[in-house]
């Protein structure tokens, strides 16, 4: 028998019993107490139910004569509870992992990986790369594994080889994620002289010992928060409060998660999908929304009197080519959020709250320290105070016009390349002498900055494939006394993409640092913004665009 083992977040077996009894689907069928030899108590729970007949058997029934009731399939799912003196472990069989994960410590598998799989013996790892405002998942196999993780990498699955005495205990290989899957096979037939039944009874004590052993590797990863814990409830409440207040401070960033894990499936939400929100048990509140953070917040504010907790907001996602991807899902299940709470940054993704290990932040800050060499302060691009609106905010159009008036600068702002009906700017300013493209970002609040970097990545991609996107043809519509055909040739062949980032006073610590000429990328408080900067630099650099960030400031007085 193969073993996939979870560690329960319950301290005692009686809590797991109560959970399964309340669920009502699993029946206790037996228990084994081995107090003397291994000090471990075992209980077996089984669920048995009818399975749906597959479509093919219904179809062939039309031409063959047989009784369907003679072939009603059954599904058996089982859970073994194994309680040692230290921990409670869960072994699911069939499809029992669905309910087992609800009882599990989701950090367990990676805790074992850091103690039992040396980095040099990795065979496979699967990582979340937190960038472009979502998590993308990438699997890497031996021969393509990086010696060390990169700045935006959070490892969620590891497969590797054990060594030394661990080979006999756990097997030569081990898979670690929320659970551990052992490479060792267990023969539980007591009548077979080659059985290793005693090893099965002992393996849970061996895991106890592994959990208190010294770590031999450290991987950047998310530490998940226990479900239904006090801190999870506080984070849910804090996120809802910020949604309802439409708070745009540095303490929150959220958006619809375009990549969602549903069981073993990965669903990607596209702009063509229909998304609606509604309040639990109130069908009249259902409303279609656009796929962005503003629409989510506006909906929550509209129905705030009917919303008592985060899970009251439900989400439905419908794809034109498929049945409903999601139905009756909590909004919490399908958004990605970053929230600063109690001096720590927490993440919400796929319905789970967690925080990143210190190793993750170390890799990220190391990368940003190196990128600080590509940051400059351009006082000559500071914005005079007379370019503001009645609210005292810098007007982007006026600032671009101001820069375009400088010698050698060509305005590209609002000179669009149209792709599938979407207007895209290649940049805001092009300098004829240096052949540099500048994308202007006004303000340093998280949401606007993330969007701006995404737009710059899109512009780089269009320049890489400028013939496919007919970039020259689109820009030629704007030829005038300043923009000429020769300059357009230089634009589409430019390989110098830069961000001109204007500190406008909306975030005080950034403005003061830029004014002093001492601001560093590591000073940003939003880790998502830090990731976005690394992502943009890497994408531009890997495609030969020699990226730079230039800071300037809006003269407030």
C-alpha cells in the first residue's frame, strides 16, 4: 500500500471524531490500539456511496440489451486516523483528501521537506511565482532546477531523494506539499512472511521525530494559517472592513485571482468570462461585475447593509464555452489579496490565508539591492507646481506636454496601437538622441503602480513582435511636425525601455526619499509592488531592453 500522510491541526483524536461525526458522511468501522509497542492509536472511517454512471454506458444502452441496475458502481473513500503521543495524522484513501485537507496543517509537508530532502537531491519542484498580480504555477524537473530560488518564487511542492537511514524509513523518494507521499511501499498482509506491517505502525512515530529534527534546507514558501482560527477570522473581518470603506491605503491590495485551483483542476478566468456577485441567501442582489478590484469594492459598498461577514459575498463565474466554472463560491475563494495586519503582510489566495517565510523576503531584497544600481534621480524631470488640478494633484497630460517641450523629446502619450480593440501605449516619451523610451508613472500607491508596470510589460512584448502587431502602421497615423517616419523606425527598434516614476506626495515616505535622492527599491512597503518591479526588470532585461527606473518628483509648493 502507498501512503500519503497529512498532519491534522487537531490536537486530539476526539476532535477529529467530532468533525467527522458532524460531517455525517463517514462511519467509524474499526480501531486498533497498540499502546505497548508503538504507543499509537488507529481508527478507520469509511464512506460508501453510489457513483454516477458514465455517459458512455448510457449511450451504448441504446443499442445493447442489459440492465443498468446490475451495474450500479460504488465509491469507497476511507480515512485512517493515527494518533501518537505528539500528533494526529490522517491517511486518506479514495477521494477522502477533500475532507482531510479541511482537518490538516497545510504547512506539514514542506516542514518535512526542509528536514529530510537536501537541496542537491531535488527531482522536481512546483512553485508559485507571485507576479503580475496573480500567482502563476511552474513545475521544474531535475536538470532544469535552479540552484537557488529566484526573488518571486514561493515553493509549494517538492519531490526529492532521501539519504542515509531515511531511505529505509521513508523510501528512496518523497513528495512533499500539504502532505507527504512516501516512496516506500507497505505490505499489510499479516499472512505474507514478507510483510512490513510493523513499519506501518511505526512510521508515524518516525514522522514525530522528523518534525523535531534540524532543518537541512530552507525554501521560500507560504506559511498557511489554520482554518477557522482566531487570526483567520480577524483577517477576514479586516479585509471586509477595508472593502466596505473603499480604503485605498497601502494597507490593502486585492483583485480577482485569474488563476484558481478547484480540486485538481486549474481554472483561468479570462476577460470574456461573465462574473457576478451576490449576497448569500439573497438572489435579488446578484449583479454582473467587471473583472477588477474597483467593481468588487463598489459592489460590497452597495450592499454593505446586507453583508455581515466576508463569506456572505458569493461569486459565480460563467464561461461561454463551459458550464459554470464556479457556483456558490465565497468571494474569498476567488480573490487574491495582500493585507498588512498587526505589522505583518498576509496573503489570501484560493481561500487560504498565509504569510511568507523570511527566506522569501531575503531573496526578494537581495534582488532589489542589486537593482538599485539601475535607479537614478532626474531632478531635471521634476514637475513644476502649476501642472496640478483643483485638488492639487498632478495632471498627467500636462506633465507629458511639459516633458515633450524639452529638446529631443517626442510625445507618444495617447498615440495608441490598437490590439483586439484595446488601446495600448508603447510609451509616453521617446528621446531622439538617447533612443530611450519612457513610460511615465505618476504616484507610487500600490494598485496604480502594479497596473502601470503591467502596461509596460505589454508594450515591451509589442515591440518584440512589432511586425505582427503592425506597430509602425498604427503610429504612422500620428505623423506630424515632430513625429516622423524616421523617428517611428527608431521607436520600434529601440531597446531601451525605462520607467519615469513621479513621486506626487500621495505616499509620504516615498516622496521624502525621492526628494532627498536616497530612496531605494527595498524601501517600498508593499511586497507585491516589490515583486512587480523585479518581474518588470527581469522581463525587460531578458528580452534585451536594458531597463532603468528614473525617479522625479512633483513640486508640491
